[in-house]
C-alpha cells in the first residue's frame, strides 16, 4: 500500500499534459513552476483521498450499510447547500470561504439527519439513518438547484465545484486544512475497536459495555471532519469512500484495526492515480478527478456486486 501511494504521488508530480523529467525534482529550471503547482495538487489529493477512504469505512461500519458513502448522510448535499446560500445571500467568495461554508453545511446536515432518524422508537437505527439521509439529500439538492436558478454567480461556482477537482487550490488551503484532516484521521483510527463493536449490532455492542449513542456521535463527528472537509475542499468525489473499503475488506476482513489504515492509504492512491489519468487521457485539456473516479469506480462496483462481495 505504501509503495502504491509513493508511486501515485511521484506520478502525480511528473505526469500530465506536460511530462517532467525526474531530475527536475532536484534542480532548478523551467519546469520548477509546473512542479510547484503539481506538488500542491498532489498534497491535497493525498489528504482528500485519505479522508474519503477513512470516512467511507467509518460510514459503512456505523450504518452497517455496504452502500454507505459521503452522500448517504446528506454530507455532500449539506455542503453544497451551505455554499450556494453563502454565495447568494451572504456575498461570500473565495476558496477558503467555500471550505468553511461547506464544512458548516456538512456538520449541520449530519446533525439534522441523526435528529430526524432519532425520532420514534429504537432511535437512530442504521435503516432509519439511511432513509433520513436520502430524504435530506433530496430536499437539500432541490433547494440548491432552486437558488442556482435565480443566481448566476452561484450557478457558475457550483458548476465547477460539483464536478470534483483538486486542481487550482493554493498552498494556504492545504496548510489550513491539514490539521483538520490529521485530527479526523487520528480519531478515526482510535475508534477502530468502537466500530468493531457497532458492526455487531446495537444489542451486542451494549452487551459488551458500549454506550452506543455516544459511540455513534463520536463516529459521526469523525465522518463530518473527514468527509465534510474533503467535500468542501474538492467537491463531491464519488466512489472513493464506497469502493476502497470494499476492496480492502475482501483482503483483510472486517476488522477496522486493519480496514481503516489500509482504506486511508488506498483512498489516497486512488484519488492521485485518477487525477493523473485525467490529466493525460485528453491532452492538453483534463478530465476532473470526480469524473475519473466515477468512470473507474463503476466497473469495480459492478464486479463486486457480481461476485457477491457487498456484505459487511
């Protein structure tokens, strides 16, 4: 896994519509500017891929739903709605502001979905979380489209953001977001035993002495930190949080002590490789990483379904 991440990072820096010699990494020259731009892109890709891989594994363990990804709890839709409302009604602009708005929207969406799912008997069960998340995502998406229809500026920004891209971001954004990703990642790894207990079912987890409500809130916070920040920074990048944990699970089993760190590494590699492929497939233009992960993810998803490996 580490070797694959290293290869993906080097390829991300050297490959694109313009090929860079490996010697340029160690010497100043005309390619230095290109290398610096790609270095920022590679760093953000590592952070986003790691976060999405971890968030997907946490979501699937939390909801006991093999189809869980950042969209199932309304995180993507909540982030999009917050950004479009900020543009239209608060007049905000700039990538940093969009990230803050997206993270706030993701957090509000997660809280709202859990609150809705908690109504009635049995509390926020996995099935109720799934239904509540789908309902919230549909409603938030409708409101987002409605605002875009009457605000051209919001439409232009969201059209670029919703594709999913790690290009064009400054170093300041990477430096600012890195601590959030670090905290979220460390919390996710620390909750591996908690996720193992939750995956057994609420009754079994309670029998093992777990406080399931508190545990779900902690895991939900980690998902918001990871998936919310990644989505706010790069837009909704599909299939990473869905496919990567499944591929890892087929090799290592469902023990989150192994599943989480490997999902983080392979998630980072997938985002970097997809972004690099998108830069070389149609030179001199590029295909955004959100489109490439969807193109690469669909065949893997269908293969997993065909082989009957979708279970947890």
